[in-house]
C-alpha cells in the first residue's frame, strides 16, 4: 500500500508537459500544476493569439497570468525525492505514432495493453485493472489493442454493431435490424464469426494438405533431378569412354594403314630399282659393243676385218623389260579410307539428329516473362465491352455495356441463340488473343471472373463458367476465392479484393488472376493450351454488380 501511495504522489507532482518531477512548480487557477519553464514555453507559442490555455483542461486565461512559484509544492517535491521517488515510466511504455494509446491517460499517454469491444476504448496496464477486478466489467470482451474500435459503431444510430446482415453482407446494430434491415437474414456477429471461422479452418486444412502434397511433389521432383543428373553423368562417362575407344581404334587403324602403305611403297620401289639396275648394265654392255663395232669398221686390212667380224658374238636380246604398274593400290586404299570417314560422319550425324529430336519432343516451351508491376500489365490492356446478345435475362447492362448488374427479374431482351438461359452470366463482345490484360471491379455478394471459348454451351448447368472444359473462372465472394475449370475446384488463399486483374498470354497458354491494389498479388495461374480465341465473361452467382474498367 505504501508503494501505491508513493506512485500516487509521483503522479501528483509530475509535470504533464515534460512528465518529470516539477521544477519551480506553479499552480494555475484551474488547479493544474506545471514546471514554470514548461508552461512559459507553452504560452510563448500562444502569444500571437493573446489567448493562453491550460494544456490539460484547456481553460482559457486572458490576459496572460503572472506565474508565482508554489513553495509548498516545491518543498513536497524535494521531500519525496529524499524518501525515494519512483522512476518515470520507461520511454518504451509510452505510445508512439504507430502504437495504440490508452484512452484514459492524460498528458503523455501510455501504450494500451488491451482494447474493450464493449467500452470501445483502449486501456494501459493501470487503467485496465477495473476490467479484471470489478464484476460489472467481467463480461466485457478484451482483445489486442486496436485503432479501429470506432468502426464497430453504427454511423446511423451510434450503437455497437453486434449483428451481421447476410442479405446485405454488412454489420449492423440492433436498431438497424428493426429498421432498414427488417426481414433480412441476420445473425449475431459472433455466430457469423464462428461460421466463417469454420470455413477458414477448412481452407486452412486444404492449404496444409496442398502444402503437404506440394512438398511430396517437390521431393519426387528432387529425386527426379537426382536421377536425371545421375543418368546424365553415366551417359557422359559412357560416351567419353566409347569415343575414347573409338579414337584409339581409329588411331590404330590409321597406324596399320600407314604401315601397309609404307611396306607396299618399299616393295614397289625395290622392284623398280632392280629393273633400273639391270637396264643400266645392259646399256653399259651395249655401249661397249658399239665401241667395238666402230673400231672394226675402221680396219682397212681385209683379212683382219673379216677375221674379227667372224669372231663377234651375236647380239643378245634385251633381258630387261620395263613394266610400269598403275598405282592403283594406293588409290584404292585412299578411297577406302575416305569411304570409312564418310560412313562414320553419316552415322554420327544420324545418331546426334535422333538424340536432338528426342530431346525436342519432350521439351516444354516456356512462356515469355510475365509483367511484374501494374504499369507493366497496363501495356497489354484491352478495351472490353459486354455482348447484350449473350446476357442472361436477369442481368442489366449499363455504362456503355461495361457494367453488369444482377436484377433478379427478366429484362426486355429479344430472343437470341447466343443468350445464356440457365446461368446469370454474360460474355464480352471482343475476342482475346495474344497478350491481353483487363480489370474487373465488383461489389456485392459474389461474382465469377472468367474467360471462355465463344462456342461454350448456352443452356444447362454445364454452361456455367468453370463447370466445363471450355471456360476458366475465378469465383470471388466476401470470404474466399475458388478457381474452377472442367468442374474441378481449387481453393485460392489470398486477401479479399474487390478488383481482379486478368492477364492472358494466349500463344503461351498462360492465364493469371491477380488481386489489384497498390501491388499486384497473384491469386492463381494456369498453364495450358488454348485452341480457340477467348472471350471475357462475368457470372453473377450472387446479387452483385461488376464492371470492366477503362484502362487506356
């Protein structure tokens, strides 16, 4: 108790401007106390107005009061300093610009510890104590500090909105339920919270399941990557080994051919040189006989001439014959080597071409890089209007056929074979090809933003966008989004958005849905093959309005 008394005195003798113990304290006529320098500085800023006020109660003084030091209060401050004064709250206990401040604190406010949904006020630790101690506050709902408590008040009746109108999808107070929302489908905000929490739990479980499935798929793909890398490494090793063996075989064959060529060269040269030697010997013998004949022909003695003539040996026939063989052996071997080269080149070309074609067949063409910022998307913006001949009879088109509203009753449309008869939906008049970007602004209970082929069915439940293989749709309501195609539903986890952006790269088969605000948040992306031009579409599965925005 003594400690609490010291704390009370500490607050009493603190200056609400500097929050420190009073220095040269002065007392104003309103009863509030300040440091003399603090209140002088404060009033100096009000000199131009000639009106001086108390910073706490805002009481006005005219003219400017003469300040006199309160000696009794100054003595009290000094006495408390001697007995041990509690330190001022640390700076981190005070509320900053981003914090929720206590609504009860005066002067410099402390951070709020909790907010009360019944009182619609926030409290620091000290001022929160009555909610814990007094029975009258026991049923009050305390939550984490919030700056948006006033949003819980009805703007018409200034009452706390504890009821949720499902008909108009908004929070209302008890008076609203008996007035403009009379007869509507209403439940308590707590009951609606519980219901939507169940949906969030289901969405959360679906997300967790998808995460688990995705992680399993990632592991499978990782194993596939490891298998591909292992198989590629083995194939590279085998090919290098095979080509090394092939190179060695070619080198050995080249050496053998070279040896054969040199051996044949040596044989042929030896044969020719033997013939050349014999021929040269025969020529020498012939030259000797020719000299003898010339000498005999110069003999004048008849008896001697005849005697020597009869002793001449007969001229023998030539024993050497020149046999010039064509060098076919070398030519044939050269041709054989060239033929081996051509066949090897042909085999390699065919083998590599087959491998390349196999790789091309399994390759998946990648789309061009998708835009990142809204400015990038707007480069592909297209002007969209709705085709009245396709609009369901309960839909009203307006604003140059850009806006569609669910009316719930038949509009005066003429009969047309393109009109949807079962589902409240409509197609655009323009076809979507190439790269396109469009935005849809919607409000109400829910819509589906879709793209579809023009020949989609116009009758039966199978004509609904996303419930067939000719349309792709993002279904949006106030609490969740779902992607639909060919009756398959995929929950989309994303922040709620009233503006949906649609990006289409028709040739690449890319369709993306975005939540559009200050940034572009991807909701869902599809990679497929589009076989026809597409049309934009809107399905008003709940009472709503939707409009294609002008982007150019």
